[in-house]
């Protein structure tokens, strides 16, 4: 089965090289947290200083633009939050429905934890610790 990074790289077939890696990292953050809203500061904090802040913001902006591989939809949906005081609004984003459908169409989510022991013919079998 393909990893999230490999699925994301499929969405950007023409992008390769040094500028492509920050886009994959930021896109994988949104894919891992598909129900949560993330602000610029959250994304920069989660990247853990692997890239410069301006590089992360550029990747954030590129993901919010329409993509041909998603039929004109953006990878992330953005929303502006009005800020008190001076300065521009805070922009936050989350994984769009089109990207979620494209990335996770073949994956069935598992919501329950596996059992820690099995019973077979009135015997309790405990699997080894991994």
C-alpha cells in the first residue's frame, strides 16, 4: 500500500526537485490532521524548523491554489479569522474534501483498537508485544 507521501506526490506529477519537498511535508501535515484547522504558526511549529518560515508559507499558499489533478479544487480550504488590532487577518486551513477523497479513496479507516488477547478453544492466547 502506498504511503501518504507517495499519494501526495501523485497529485503533483510535474513537481520534482528541491522546491517540491516542503510542499510534500506541509501537505502530509494536513493529510494527517484532516479534520483540524491549522494556522500558519501551527504548520511552522509542526514542521519543527526543517525549512525556513517563508518556504513553509509559500508551500501553504501553493496548496491553497486550485490544482488540475483535483479538478480545479484546492488541496486545502482556507478561512480568514478577523484579528483584533493592527495587521492582516489570520489565515487557517484544513484538508479539502476533494483532496481527502482523492487521497483516502482506497483506505478504510479503523476506529477501534485491536483486542489484546484472543480466545480459541477455551484457551486465552496473548499475542507477543511488538
